[in-house]
């Protein structure tokens, strides 16, 4: 039996408040059942935590989420979907 490949989507948001709102809406908008992970992404040279971007990491074990829809959703909060790393 073949294993379904795990897909991870990373939404980049401008601040913690936006990341928390996005994480809270994922279940309603996309049916995401697992709690997404929020990660602070400090850019090189940044000392102030308020200036850091925040990442919302979504595990998509069945690869059922539409990347275009996720990108549009993140854009509503001045964010974007990070391109997958090969």
C-alpha cells in the first residue's frame, strides 16, 4: 500500500495578531482539523520582536488544500503562501 506524501504549507503573515487570526479561521474556511503551528520568523538583523514576520505552518497529509486558495486567504491579511522548497 502506497504512503500518502505529507505536504506542509507555510503562510507568512506580517505580525502575530494576523497569524493568530489566520490560524483560528483555517478550520472554518478550509476544514483544517490539526492545530496549525505558529512560528516567529525574525529576519536577519532584527532585534524587535514586534517587527518579525509570523509563520502559520499547516500539515496537509492528504494534499487536499488548494495552494492558490491559501495564498489568496493569506493575502487578505497582507501575507502570502511561501513557495515550497524542492
